[in-house]
């Protein structure tokens, strides 16, 4: 009897320790996707400054839970791939430095050093994930997802303690930044949930997207819905989305008329907002910025014979293009998204030319394969799934939004999660089994 009581007390103690440990890791992961954007509220020019804090956290945590011998026992071919990639980027940059007088060597060297730290941080993140068991990973990912849902609800209510912009979302300067962080977690939850909860979470997310008026988030949610739902359920949900869409328009007009709001009268409803952005012929600034990124990618590709202009040189080397001139006329001479190209794919093509096109082709092939895998898992009746497998595939797949819809550059929280997913996938398929967890 006494032994049974001791065993029960020990199990309860272990459960408490597990919960506290999971909560701390959950907070750390939440910081991973909020600090980079929050750093911009404190005066940083980009997300890299906040991301540096995250990287230091993960490297320190990795060194805390692993010995150097254990770290060295990881697949050497994966490490070799990233060393070769880094060396190639460096040599490519030096060649462009010799070719272009406007090449910004200071920016190149500074960001190249950060790239090495960025890769070390992502590698450390993967090692920390390997030490976590199935229940712990699921708890952490759900914790972050629920926290982001709360961020979305608070944003609808107008709560913005860090940014003065009217569309800011608590920790995020703009809804697009929130979308890029939120979508991988939404895909994870949608794959793991029963059909009823899939529909609930997708509907809530879509309503948040409508209320904060963000096309990136809307497109991401529709893409996820296609992935995780049977065709019939998707059509039902799409009809519900349409109803929410037009209900939002009616409610917006009624609210602004009743409150006689001068600000509200100038604020576009969700229908007008989306209509202004889905057409590439629209004069909307977001559309112009998107087109400018690809125009410059084309110009840099042609002018440099497909070789590219060098790592982090977009905005310094190459022509700005006619569309950027139109943007300057709209925003009083400012060159919007000059350095990030609006999408990561456009930036890659500008800076690495044909090599980027090959890499994007390979990404697309594997993205389609992983999309099929996640769809099969989502529709499977057996609910036993590997949480780490689902999450890292979700991070890999949802980076397509950064690549082709809206991206903030190479060093963002979503890019960090994508890089970690790439490392994890390479380690998973490596012949070596890696270290023992």
C-alpha cells in the first residue's frame, strides 16, 4: 500500500515537472516568433536584431542539455551540406563584389556572419526538439497556437501596446508578419484535430483574417483548408467563408453609419480590401510592391546573365525598374520594400539567378510531396501521428507563403522555422541515425 502511494506521488511530481518544463519551452517558442517583430517596435531596422536574441537562447539551451560529444555525433553529411552552401554564398558574393562597383561589402560581410549564427541557431532548435518527447511537443505547439489566437482576438478589439499603426497586432507591426508566424501552427493543429475542430479553428482564423484585413492570412487559411479537409467539407467551409466575407461588409457599413465615424468611412471593408489586391492590374500599393519585386528579379536576371547580384545586395546593385518609380510617386519618393523584394522568391532570383530558380524548383517538388503526406495524415482515421514530423513539414510547406505571396526577407521567424525544418528533414533522411535522445 505504501509503495503504491509513493509511486502515485512520484508520478504526480513528474507530471508537474513535465508541465512546467513544457510551459517554459512553449514560452520560448512563442518568443521565437514574436521577439523578431517586437524588436522593430524598439527601433530595430529589421527582424534580425530580435532573432539574434532567439538564436542565443537556443544555442545556450542546446549546450545546456547536450555534451559537445553528443553534438558532434550528429549526421556529418548534413553539416557538410550547410558548410558547402555557406562557402558557395561567400564565393558568389566575392565574385559580385569584383563585378559591381555598387556592391555593399559591409552589408554582405555583416549579414554573412549573421547567416552562420542563424544556421547554428536553427540547428540548436532542432536538437532541442529532438530531446522533447511526443506529448511535450504537442503541448508546446498547442500552447503557442492558442496564444496566437488570443493575439488575433486582442487585435480585433484594437489592443496594440507596442505599435501605433492602426493595423498592428499586439507583437506584430502588421498583420502579414502575424500571418507568417501563425500559419505553420494553424496547419499543425488542423492536421492533428478531428474534423469538427478543424472546421472550428479554420472558421475562427478566417474571421480574424477578415477583421484585421490581411490577404496573406486569408490565402494561407484557404490553402490549409484545401490540404486538411475532404472535398465536400471544404466546399461547405468555403460557403461559410463567403458568408462571413459578405456579412463582414454589411456589418462594417452598419457600424460606421450608426457611429458616424469619419475614420471608419475611409476604412475599406473586407470585400473592397481583397478586391484591390487580387488583381495584378490594380494600382494598389501592395500590388505595385509585389510586381516591383518580380520586375527587379527579371531585370537582375537578364542584366547579369542569370548569375545574380550577390547575397543581400538587392536594392544596392541593379536597376530599380519602372514600377518602383510609380511606387515613389505614390508614397512621396520612398522606395518601398527596396531590400526585401516583397517576396523571398523574387529576392532569391535577383541575388542568385539561375541557382535560385533551380532551388525554387526543388522546393516546389518537395512541397507538393509533403502536402500530399500531410493531407493523408489529416484524413487518416488513426489519430496517432508524430508531432515533430507534422510540425516540421508544416513549417517547410507554409514557407511557400514567404516565397511567393509576402515575405520579409531571409532573417525572419518564419524563415528560422523553415531552416530548422530543412535541417530536420535532412537529418531524418540521413543514413546516420544521429544522436540518441
